[in-house]
C-alpha cells in the first residue's frame, strides 16, 4: 500500500517534485523488494500537524496529498525514506 501510494504520487508530480521522490523509491526498492511489516510510523515533531493539514485540503498539489496518505500507512523504515521529501515539501507548502 505504501509503495503503491508513493508511486501514484510520483505519477502525479511535476518533474522537480518527482526528483524528490525518485531517490526514495529507488532506495525503498533496493532495501525491501517485498514489503516488510513494522511498527507504525513514530510521531515526528518536525512534521507534526502538517500532514493532517495537507491531507485535509491544505493548499497543496494532489501529489502532496497522495504522499501524505502514503506517510500515514508507512512503517518506521518507510517513514525514514519518505521523511526528507516531506520536509522539503513542507518548506514549499507551509501551513498558513
């Protein structure tokens, strides 16, 4: 579910946004060719509140909403791969 959602976001993203996602997708594929179960994503103080705002109609492109959905379903290892892209996107689309 996580990889499918991130890949969907990659399909919706413009080229600069896709360039943020590609390294994470390649690394995810290299590290885990098959999904591995894991604990739920830990709370992240730097992202606290922003994923909720982005997923609930914040002024962000659809690929960002899709990535936030992926983050919600991510295990701890997937969260670590996705986190750098989310932090960059948070900088581009801050909460008002």
